[in-house]
C-alpha cells in the first residue's frame, strides 16, 4: 500500500470521525479569562470562567453519514426497532 493511500485512509477516518461527532452532538468547555495589569506592567489572571456548552446534533451531518454508509439494496422501512438498533451499532463500529 502506498504512502498516498495510507494518508488518504487516515484522512478519511478523521473526516468520518468529525462528521460522526457533529451528527451525534457533543459537549465542549468554553473558557473566558480576564487579565489585569500589575504595577510592573505584567498581566495577571484575575478571572476565569469555564462553561460547559452542548452542541446539538446536526441533521445535514447525519444525512451525509447515511449517504456514505447506507446500503441502497436494503428496505429499512420494514425493520423492527431491534433490527434498526443492530444496524445503528454496525454503522457505529464501521466508523471507529
């Protein structure tokens, strides 16, 4: 396997992982810091606020994932909830 192929595979995995994260939603810490000048013209941290922010799932990202991994030959409309859950788990394993 050539280096270009390895690089492409790694980039594809990273892109797929980022797309999955956006499709599923995620949490992030937002940090706001305030500094004040001291007598010696140095900056000193006076206030730091950390807020946990939830980024909701993104529908276009979920649609893009489905288009990438959807088997067009299967009729998912007739699947039971258990079969859909199994398919979901299978797709999540593929993304890892």
